[in-house]
C-alpha cells in the first residue's frame, strides 16, 4: 500500500514537471517577449535615462565633513566637567557639541532649514516630520562620530550642495547654542575671578607661592576674555570628503529579469488554464 502511495506521488511530481515545461514551451513567445520588454525597460530606466535626464540620476554620495571644536583652556578644566556620560576622556566643549547633535529636536530644526534627502519634508506635518527625523535621517542619512575635539559628520545624499548648506547651518546653530549656554558660565567665573584678584592682590603678591596663584588667576581671566569674545566654538576644519555609493544597478537588472520571468510564467499558466476550459466547453456532451 505504501509503495502504491509513493509511486502515485512520484507520478504526480513527474506530471507537474511535464506540465510546467509544456506550458513554458507552448507559451515561450509570451514569456520571452514579456521578460525581454521588462528587462529592456528596466535597463533604459537604470542606465540610459539618468544620462538624458539628470533629475532621474539617483546616485548617492557619502559626504563627510570634519568639524573642529575649540578646546577648554587648561586653566578652566575644573570649571567645565564633561557632560556626556557616553564620551569618556573628551574635552568638555566637544562633549557638549556631541550631546547637541544627538538631540533629535536640535537636528530637526537644522534639517528643516536645509534638508539634503529626497523627501519633501515641508509637506510633512509635525508628527510625521519628527518621526522621519528619528527613524530615517538619524538612522540612515546622518551619522556623527567624535574623536578628541573633532566631530566627523557623515551625510548620505544625492545632492552634495545641499549637504554643504546643511553643514553651514549646523555649524551656525551649534555656535549659537554654545554661545547662549556658555556665556552665563563665562560671566560667572570671570566675576568670581575678578573678585578674588581685587580682594587679595596685595596678599597674593607677598610671596613666591602666592604670586604663582595670582598668575594662575590672571591666566584664567585672560582665557575667559578670549572665550567671551569668540563666536566660533565650532568651525569646518576641512573640505568635504566625497565617496560615491555603488548603486547596484546590474543587481537590480538581474532581479527585474527573474521577477519578470516568473511573472510571465504565471501568466502563461493562466492562459493555459483558460485555453483548457475552452476546450472542455467545446467538447460535445454525450447524450
């Protein structure tokens, strides 16, 4: 009994394979022409049209900028501890910059002014836009790496000029934010230092050790004056480093070929089924 069942299954497999090849042979022109048209259309879209219509050229680039962050003067290290737990042994100003660029709300404001992706961000409502920033931009199109006092910004985009505008806006936003948050601290430390110097100058000048303390305070005051007068905490330290991202066009063409082939094989089976039904209906019924 088991031998009969296994033999029946084997016969069914052979019949199905025979049916498959017979349908492919019978409708070979449909399959060949349909697959050929699909592949030709895909090749035209992938390889020819981008050269004729530049707007169709979706070639992407990896654009990297190096941003330099000024270091905290040694005399002020104790006044500006690190603020980012994830970053160890990093200058305090650089840590603050790294915290800002990892804040989705901060990046959202900068990106909205100069988007460098293909998405129509101005047409998105606030919730859609915030989701786009968090799920797409910060995960796929924008990356930040901090090395000592250098922030590496890597953008994935098909528009290099848009990336440049975004970087300029990012640097301006970082400088504005740092200026507004650090200025009160600078003013507080400067006032404290001035008071100590003015109240204890005569005492500090009385011995060699105290003179060194006075010089340290004067150095703090001098460094603070420089920081208070600067507006450029972050600057672009190098030109963009641009690398083309492979588009895998040939792989896409191969995928189109197989997808089209199996689609038209399926269509061939449908045509064959319709033809068989017509044959059955055309056979006269025995009375």
